[in-house]
């Protein structure tokens, strides 16, 4: 059903006949092997990339906050005009 590749990845066997179903503990072991295979593919960003990504995210959050604040002011003004504020 599965075979280990030389580079450590766990993949389904291509032309293999239908094999028996893995038991509970074999499925857990397969899952853990697959998790480690995926973790080996992770690339850690450099410090410069990390700072750039952080700045982009913070700038985007500030822009979205300003947009929502503007909508809040607009809707507040519309509600005041439509319903009025008794004096």
C-alpha cells in the first residue's frame, strides 16, 4: 500500500495489488513518518525576509483598520442624518 522513497518520503505504491488494510498502530506510524517527511520540506525564512514579511503584514493591518474606521464614521453619520439626534 505504501513504500518509503529513498529520500524519506512515504508514497502510495503505484502498481501494487490491493493490500490488506493497515491496523491502528501502523496508521499512526505512517502518519508520523509523513509528518516528518513534510517537516523536512519546510524552509525557514532569513532574518531579512522575516522582517519584510512582518512589515507587510503590519502595513496591511493598518490599512484595513483605517478602512473599517472610515466605514464606521460613514455609517455613524448616515444614522445621525436619517434618525436625527433630538435636541
